[in-house]
C-alpha cells in the first residue's frame, strides 16, 4: 500500500499540537497536593461540594477538601480540609459552602475571625453557614414577600 506524504505530514502536525496542548494544560492546572494540616467542619448541606474542591480566603486558594463523609450519628456532612501550613486560622473562623458563579463549582469560603487563639491540627471549625441553593433563596424571598402582604 502506497503512503501519501501529505497524510504523514498532517498526522505529524496533529501529534505535535496534541503534545503542545497537553504540556500547556498541565502547566496551567493546579493539581499538586498542598502541604498542610487537616481541619474539619460539619455542615447540614454541602450542595454538591466534591473532594478536591478549593478552600479559599478572599478568593485566594489556601487549601483543598480532602474528604467528605456522612456522620452516621448526627447525619451531618463531615468535611475534612487540608490547609496550608503558613495559614493559621483563628478559632472564630466561619466556614461557608459557596458557588463559583451561577453554574460553577462549589468551594469552601473561610472568613477568618479576630481571635488570637488558632485552630490546631485536626481541629474543628465551629462556626459554619450551610449551602444555600438558588431554590432556597427564591423560596425565602417568596416567603418574605407573602408575609409582608399578609401583614397589610
């Protein structure tokens, strides 16, 4: 069977572009494990939060979610986070499950408090705000609207 040189050149170009794409993608993706310490928080609702999700303070990644499991006694979602060693969280830190936009991924947003005492390794974040879905927000708005109408 006779090979066409144009097909060989096109195949080589496709292979080169595939290698360049993989190199570019691997250099842009932040997949390395963060060296840090584990911290836990319990939530009623995590709304699709997944392992590997970011943990952020003011939009800056300071850790990642390493485990999500159901506590069989309280039926709450226990979330384990790995926080960078150089980030020391005050004991009055608030953990919130948040969205990265309307259809974006979920992440944990930390709101550090003012206490001087810090959360230790394997410590718990006591103050949490559960995930509030779009449906929850709309139903709350409707409830508040109808409540005002009934009072008139």
